[in-house]
C-alpha cells in the first residue's frame, strides 16, 4: 500500500482518494469472490467512476439488490471477512460500523471502517447502501472490473447502464429537492452521461424508478425553476462552490458549469413530460 500512496503523490493525486478507490474495488472483488455478483447491481457515483470513466471520485458504494434485503446483513459479513483477510497482510484492520436494516423499506446501510492511520494518519470509512428493488423488463450489464491492488486480477460485476444511471440521477435530484437540498454534483453527472456517454432516458426504467421513494414531478419543476433563475441571473456561485471541491479545476470553471446546467435542463424537461404522462 505504501507503493500505491507514493504513486498517488508522484501523480499529484490525493492519496486518500486513491486508497479509497482501491478499497472500493476490493469490496466489489469480495462480492464476486463470495458468489454474490448475480444479486448486487452497482449503481451511483462509483459505477460512473469505475466503469464509465467519470473524473469525479466517489466516497460511497450503492447497490440495487435483486433479492430479499434480509440477505444483506449476512452477505456483507462475508464480504467484510474477505476484505479483512486480504488486508491483514497490510496491517489494515477492517470492521463494520453503524449497521442498520429497514426491512419494510427494503433498505440496508452500514460503514466499512479501514484503519489506515499508520499509512495516512486517518481512517477511511466507506458507506454502503443497498436498496431492494425488482424491475420489470429491465436488463443490466455485466462488466469486467480490473483490480490492481493488492494483486492484479479481474472480476465480473453487474452494473446499471448509462441510460439507467441517468434516470437514477434525475430521481436523485428530485429526491434531494424534496428533502430541501440540491445535489449539484448530479448536474455534472447528468452532463457526463448525456454528452460523454450519449445516454438517453430509458422511459420504462424511469417510470419504475421515479417516485419509488419521495420524489414527485413538482420536485423536478422546482429544480427547473431554480436552474432557470441561475441562468437568467448568471449567478453560478452555488454550483461552483460544490463542484470545485469534487472536480479537477479545468472542469469546474464557470463556462463549463453553464454547459452542465444547459444539458441538465433539457433532460429534466424531457423527464418531467414522461413522469407526468
């Protein structure tokens, strides 16, 4: 691991981000190692980062579980044990923290705590969230994940397609607005999916996903009004403040943010028409 940290420093990267990403890959390796890869579908920011080349580092891991949420506690005990065994040779202890399961809601959350204080002077915590969801006539992709640390290997992981991740990001923006905040990082992710990956909205998937929590069409309306105001007044400071913490400087300048907003507004208007049908 010392070599990994030195390499990050040589490349001008934040060592904590590089080590965290190595641990995220180890978690996915452990899922495949324990023959759980047919049930856990990777989604969210880490899917974008690891499989669709997003420049934005992710802090967490999010999955859709194609099985009963009751399995999650036992599954992640196996996953944790596999990771702990691998990292024991590095002197990194791994424990589960703040584990919760909400069976009625089909939701599971916990944190994997990696004791990296010897190497980084601080611990790394990775939040894992699992949502039980059964879709109709929805197919995901099986992709190969290359792993470099601690040894070079590869595993197969089920991952949501770009058009499905786009629908998730639309739902995430609306859900955040319903809770009283806007995740501006989702605006960048929508741009990345649409412009870089040529993703369009999967209507069948969107209509099954949108509204499965608290998001409603009026939340999309409110976001669009907010974006229209920002565009009209030319004040992108709120968005810039968040994105400058998450993206390379060249991707978090105002001219780029204007384009992210424009693309997102077009997609959100399209989504609003679909969910209002």
